[in-house]
């Protein structure tokens, strides 16, 4: 469990203290919950044997037992979930007061031998209150990394290069399930959009959106992965509508293989570009067989990301060799997830980050997915966090496009006018 603990803002400076505080939180929290539950489950005569004072003030016995449990949960849960994380400090102060009251109570009754455990718990709670309150606080947000300054990597995109967005539909989710601290009442319409990247050396689609069989694809998922959705034209239909020449399309470059990114492959007869890791991830998936069904008749072009470091990412792959389409590994959401950086001739730059975060708030507000969703949806939560910090550091320098946030696509034209290469 410890390895999953969220990092506070100052974790990098106070790493040891951070882990020591986590150990103290778990120990104190567990001790209080166990003690409280044990006291509440004792029969009255047992309670009197173990705690003679409970015969004199039975109501106080019950109240303090409940407070033990609440204090124990309060010391751990807000830090762990990062929902109202300052509550941990409040709970720790409460435990200090509770324990000191108990000490006073015992001293008044002349039972001084009872106070050792209470003093120890009070001391642990005081350290937690101080540590999480002042030195190594846990916040809902990720640390604010140093923003990228200086020049962006050189790119010489050809003058004809353009990108277009092909929205294929939306599905409904609540912000509470998208970002830490999001409101349940805050309904979000998740975009499912493909991006057409036109380049004289050949075009690529980034992801495929919903396909003609999207309804069946959703039906094939376990119920917990389904949500109400609205379909628009498929990417394939949108290409046809402008008379797009399919010969130009080198393939679909997948940010990852989840159903909502690959469904549209069912009507696109072009190669799939993906990493070997992602191919293995898709093959091993037990809850999402959509890739398996839509990829059957496709050629799969595996690529390896073995080029130089790029914008803070350790390795990259420059697809056209001119810096216009650069892929980096972001193997946290799935074990083969990628981020696609695009540089356009007019100087605009984009980062198509797939499902690194589902909503732009993840980057602008530095908010991870909620704890439960991280556990369910992400393969490597630590890697996601590292990559999010990298993108957060870049957010002033390029347009960040989480696959599912319509706000990320602002300014990217729709494919309504005839693109280059149409007949
Ligand atoms: Zn997705």
C-alpha cells in the first residue's frame, strides 16, 4: 500500500520524512481503528474487566470508542485519496486532544499507570499533525514542476502539413470519476475524436474514435465500463465526405488500444501503428476485447521508440524525420501508451496525450485521476504521475490535448473543407 501513497508538494525535498509520516499514519490509524472496534465489540462485563471506568461512564466509553475509529480513519483516508487531504491534519489534532483528555481523565482517577499508551499515541498524532500540516503536506494537486523554458526541439514541418479533428461521438461521465476532487454533479461529455495528420510523406490518423460497430463494441464491455454515449459520423465516413484519397493514409497511430480509441478501425482498412508493448497489452486484456475484434484484418506495424530524449521524455521516435510528428513512450495508462507531439509549419505545437489524463483539469489543475479510477484504469500509476508532471511542465509551450476533453481540440479545424490530396 505504501508504494501507492500520493506524493505531497514537498516530497522531493522531504522524501524520508514523507515516508516516515506515512508509516506513522498507517500505524496510528490502524491502532486506533483496531482499539475502537475492539472496545465497541466487547460485551459490557468484558469491558468493565478491561476498562473499569466504563462501568462509571458507559456513554463516555462508547463515544470515545467511536472517536478512536473516526480518528484512525481520518489520519489515513484523506491523505490516501487526496480528497480534502487537510482533514488528516484536523484528525491528527483531534487525536492529540482525545489522548490528552484520556491522560487527564486517568490522572484524576488516580490510574496513572494507564497513561503510557495514550501519551505514545498523542505523540505520534502530534508528529503527523506537524509533518502533514507544515513540512510535508499532502495536497489534492501534484507537485508543480519547473516550467519548460528555452527553445522547443527543432522541427521543420513541410508547408503543406495540416491537422484536422474528426469527432466521432461523446460519452457521459462525471467529473468525480475523472479527476481527484471532481464534483459528482459536474457532468462531463467525453470526446472520442480522431486526428488526421496530413504530411507529404503520408498521412496518419491519431486514434480512430467510435466506429460503425461502436454500439456492439460498448455492449461487449463489462457493465462497469459502459456509459451513455452519443455517436457522430465515423472517421471513415468523414474522410469519404470530403473525397479523401485513402491511398494517402499510412495508418492509424494508436495512443493506446482501449476500445474508445480503436473502435473506428472497424471501417478503416489501413495498417495499425503501435508498439510491441501495446500489442501485448491488448492481447492480455480480459475486460476489453474490442481491439482484438477490430484489428483482425489489419496489418500491424510495430514500431520501437529508440530515438533521443525529447521534451523531458527519455526516448522518442521521429516519424517523418523532420520533427513534425514525434512519438514518445508514456507507458502508464497502458503498458504501451504513447504521446504524439505535432509541430505545424505555422509554429503551432500540440501534445496528443491519449488518456494520460481524461480531462484538461488534470494538466491545468495538476489533478490525477481519482484514486479508485487510477487503480482500475491505469497500469502504472507512478509512471502516469511522472508523465503528467512532464506534460504539466510543457503546458505553456504547446497545446495539450487529452483524448477525451473537447476543450483540448479548440482551434483544430474540422474536416469539412477539402484537404490536401482530395480529388
Ligand atoms: Zn480512452
